[in-house]
């Protein structure tokens, strides 16, 4: 038994020496057991200069072995992905307090969220893969939560809103009162990247504009009671209209004098796959002379990028 073990050990030793010799003669590095390609540079690694074998832990280190660490062979911008941000709007002097003139536009920014889904991206290299142009296609859904209990009218000559009273003359408090606006977006972005080889270890900054066309809008209110009759009243308490609520939630689709098109100034900055973005509209939220002069904005972060 001992003799058999000795012979087996000698045979294995000879096989190992033969394989090592062949690897040195061919100057080729084999595959790693996980399927990774090893590199001839392992023979030249300073940390392994005393070893001739390709199986050198430090010599075989390659950033491309890690997720999202593959080498880039072309310019790749930061547009495609899923983004989440806070949405709002300001007056031309960047004021978010609309006072007694437009009290129905006061909003809760903490609850007002925007979701961007950008499925398509097209990139054009401009200078050595450091500077490039990015365009594509995206879908935007912005929620604007109002802090007041007003109902907007969509079929008036200009945007108006009224408070709500019940049949006992009490003002109605709503659980939810918001406007939702959806856009189809087309970005025109110029981006600078510090690392043209690896996306995972690169700082980037992006400037440009995002053009959009409105594809949908509606208001939504949630009441405490259903199958009720409510009254719309003006600032003096006069009843101007009556409407019935059959369900707790009321969703009313309409244009609400919103502008059909928009153009946003876009700024993006980040490192690797972390991307922060800020958009500020250069066009008014509502059509001219049909609503208050307000300019929407979105500030957020990329959740998933590709």
C-alpha cells in the first residue's frame, strides 16, 4: 500500500512538472477555473518576478474580472436607466410661496416625486472618448402634491380652482390632492468623462437640454366619504358649482391649460454608476395667459443605469 502511494505521488509530481514545463515553453496562460482569461503580463509582474508560473494571484488581477468593470471600446453616456427625483415649480424669481394670488398651487415637495424611465440611448464620440454627445428616448411621470384642498377646473377659459364644502357648509379636507403630468422626452446632452477605459472608475459631468411633449395629465383627489354631494365655493364663500362623488377616489383627465411642450436645462454629475441629476424648465408650465407663470424642476438620483 505504501509503495502504491509512493508511485502515485511520483506520477503526479511528474505530470505537474511536465505541465509546468509546457506552460513555460508555450508562453501561454491557461484559463482560470471560473472561465476568466489570464494574461501574459503575470510573468512580468513586479510582485511576482521570482515566479515563472502564470498562476500568480497579483499578476492575474484585472479590473475586467469584476461586474461592470469591462473595458469600454466606445464612448458611453449616462442617460439610459431608471431615475427617481423630487419635483416642484417656482416663480420666475425662484419663489415657491404663491401667496393669496395662487393659493391652490402651494405644494408638498416631500411627497411630489418624479419617475424617469429612459430605455434608449444613442452615443456619439467627439474627442478621444472623453467628450461625447448623448441622445435617446425617455418617459417622465411627475406628481405634484398640493397642500391645499382645492379642485381645479379643466374646461374653463383659464386655470381656476375652488375650495370644497359639504352639504353642512364645512370645508372638506382631502387625503390626497395632486396633479400628474407625463412626458415623452428627447435628450440632447454633452458629457465629459475622466476615464475613457472603465465606466466603473470614472467621474462624469453632463450639460444639455431635454425636450419633451406632454402625453397625459390628470388630477386626483381622495375623499373621506363617497356618494356625497359637494359644492365648489369661491374666496367669498359663494357656491359656484355642485358635483357628486360616487367613489372615494376621483380622477379627472384633462389638459388643465398645461403647455403641450417643454424644454429643460439639464445638469448631471456622478462617479461610476452613481448619477445625480437636476432639470429646470426653460418653458412655462402652463400656457401663456392661461395660468400662473411657473417653471417646473426635478432633482434626483439614478436608481439603475445601463
